[in-house]
């Protein structure tokens, strides 16, 4: 299988879909990551009868050089397309994402209003406290990539299919996505469930604080005590799987039972 650039997709990084009932879930992976970090979550939701889709974002899942020409509108266009396809097939669609995937799902909720039934984020990124991040647009002209952030998993022997490098110009574009999304958090009108790892070596707690302060719709934060950044593969993954399913079941519209003429 080839990615959007024609480069072969890494084993385990393939996009996936599971057919199910009238309630759909869109899963979105993180920056330099892949659908591999979302597959166990998707399988758990599909086992409960939900329709699930997880696309591979442009430039991801192949080699880090393929990310260099991509920007956040490219990633968002892919996510939005997958969402609209699910929305055409399902009565309701929930959106759920890890890290930048959480950012992109928040952006969907900002732009698509009531078409989004609810949002679940895991360690969503909305900012960084690293001062050197502001230099990414300049440094990216001379240094294409720096040491990567993939694989921040506490559980032993659990790999993440992702890049070992962070391309700087795409990272600079990610920072623009943060700004756009932060400015429109007040537009979200669906319920939000936000998971946050107590120890996260990639996304600082300030992103969680921004999310809680910015969303005016009902929002709940739940802390993950035994996982690092890629919590969907980590020790608290079952907590996320069960909690997100409960969230869907609680907020999905339940059709009226059929009337009996007897």
C-alpha cells in the first residue's frame, strides 16, 4: 500500500475502517504518528457496534521527508473528508483524537457545529512552553528535522509506529493550527471529554488548561495516572476505551421505540 506521496506505508500505519451501526466515530492520529496508535481504540469501539474510520494524514506513515511539503490545511482536509463521508453514512458522528489528532477534532467541532455529536481528546495539543518552538519557521529553512517525539509510552515493550524525527516546517504549521483552534474554542457546542496524562513528555499541562478555559460547552477532564503521551497504547488505554464508549452511549440520540397498535 502506498501513502499520499506514493511511498510505501509502514507496516502498522495503514488507515482502517470498521462497518457498524448508525453511530459513527472518526479517530484521528497525532503529529508524526499513524493510525497504528488508534487501532486498538478503534477495534474496541467497533466491537461495541459502532462504525469507525481512521484516515492516514498526508505525509504520515511513510518516511518523515514526506511530511516536509505538508501543512495543517492538508491534514485538516483529509480529516474533514473522512468526517463528511461518515456523516453521510451515519445518523450521528463522534470525533476522537490523540495529540494533534485531538486538535483537529476540536477544529471539526468548531466548524461543523451540531453535525458533531461529541468530542473525545487524549492529550490534545494547543500550545507549547518550549521557547525554541518559535524558531521553527526560521530553523526549518536550514535544518529539515530534529529528534522525534514518537514512542512516549510508559508500558514496557509497546512500540508506536511513527517517525523518529520532527520536520520543522510542518511543526511550524502545527503551531498555526493551535492558534486558529484556540481562538475558536468558544464555538464548540457539543459535549467534550478530555483525557490528560499526568506525566506527558510531549504536550504540557498548559494545553489542557487552555482547553478547559476555552470551551463553553459541557466539558470534563479525566486524568490518566499511569500513561505517558501515547495513552491510547499505554497502561490506561482500557480506561480511555471504556470511557469513550460510555460517552457515546450517553450522548447518542436514542430513537423512540416503535409504537404498538395493540
